[in-house]
């Protein structure tokens, strides 16, 4: 990938076309999908999930086209097996006891080692890759963008329900994911060598089974020369995913340019970054977030405006400013995925309406 190119990975729930219940049918859906998509579609830890990976994209228009294409093709493959795809961070009423781990050696080893933690992972996220060839620069950018992860999470929150309960969280997926020993916002790193040494130490300690289990919310990719931001719930709509892609690329570019110019930056302790992250998961866009500028609570909309101000030069340089502002305004008007799920549930107080809304919103 060239510097500041984009790639997006999205995970979806496979739900029964009639009942909306989770179905462990990836073994049937995957061959259908791969007839047209090949390796652009992948299995995940649970048989009730499926993942799409865009090719390398140069702009947001291309990201949108690829996401529309991939979502439609996977939806068609799912329909052929009696399923639908739903872009939900958590399924609202599924139970882990009724699901199955995918029959892949790596996943089976993980399930054997981590037990209930792995069994509970009925959750779907969105990962954005931004091309950055200089490995030292990627680490410097990682360190600088850490405080800005929380508003990204707030904008993308799409998982309020879990096991038939409104959790009170906008992104309960975040809390479930945080159980993994390496999940969450990373600390600071002075160099790539320091980062690599930490990964080696985690492996040597037996805490993780392989380097792919370094689940930091932002990390250098194991497969590509990219910085991978993994903080978000899967976007309910293509618009939500495009917005995330635009903001993540602008954040990485802003951080990389600041590092190259050796500009000073706030040195946030990991505990404070995690605290801001928790507030974003708890309330999404409906209350106060922690301002990355002041370190104090501020209305969520104001913090998002701070984010837009912070990355404005990068958005202008990539030609994304107008679209990103319009998509932020759309979230303000229509609500995050979490708010739209709660609104759907409140119509008749049934999760059937949540699933129906999500299935319709997932595929353009």
C-alpha cells in the first residue's frame, strides 16, 4: 500500500432470514461468496460471522464502491443459504451456548486456551488500514493519535444490546472485546524496536498464542505496511464505514506529519486514554466525552468538532473534507448505530424490529 491509501475490513452477523436468530452457517455461505469474491471474504472466530476485506483504495469514493459491492455480494451468498447479513456490533438476543467456533486450527487453539472469553465473542468490528511504509513513522503516528481513538469509538458505536438486555452502553462490544489480554488502547512507544520487543515478550510469556493476537486499538498490521485502527464497532451502514475510513486516514496523516516535523504533543498516560475510551463506549454521542485537547469532559458534539479541526488540513489535502463533514452531520441527525437500534426497539419493544432494521440498513 502507498502512503495514506486505505483498506477496510468489516465483520457481519449471519442471521436467519425468517427469525433473525444467529445462524452458524459460514461454512455454507463462504463457498457461495468466494465464487465472486475469492479471498476478499473470510471466516471469523464464530461460525455465525463473516468478514469482508476491501482491496487497497486511494479515495473515499473507491472505498464506498468497494463496500457496496462486497456487502451486496455477501448478502446474495447468504440469501442462497437462508440467511441475511446484519451489521451489528452485538446481536441483541443471541446466547453463546447456541453458537459454534469456526473449524480452523488457529481458532480452535484460541478457544481451547481462552475458553469462555472466546465463546462470548459474538461481536463484530470494523478495522481501517492506512498505508504507511516507514515503520518508525508508523509507530510515531500511533503514539500521537491515541487520545483521538475515543471520539472515533463514539461516532461508530453500534452495540447497545446483549443477551436480551439494554446494557446501558452505546458500544457494549467494546466491553466484551476488552476482556482479551491485549485489547484496548496501547501505550506509547519510542520506536519500532520497542514495539516489536513488547510483542516478543507477550509471546514469550505465553499470554498470547501468536502475534496476530496483539489486539491493540491501533497497531502496525501483521500482514501489510499499514497502521491498523481497530477501535470501531462495525458500521450499521456503508456511510458509517466511509466516515470512519475518512477520519482514520486523516488522523494517521495528521499524526505522521506532526511526527516528521517533531511537533510537541500531549503525553497521555494509558489510564487516561482508557478512561476516555470507556466514556465513549458508555454513552457514544449522547453525553460528554473527554476532550483530547483539554483532558476534561465536553459535549460529544464539541469533541467531534475538535476532531474535525484537528484533522482539517489532512481532510483538505485528500479532498475528503466536504464528504466527511456531511457524514458527521448525518450521524448527528439520524443517530449512531446504537441510537438507531434503540429507536427500532422502542417502536414495539421487540428485538425483531432491531434485526429487521439492521438487515435493511446493512445492504444499500
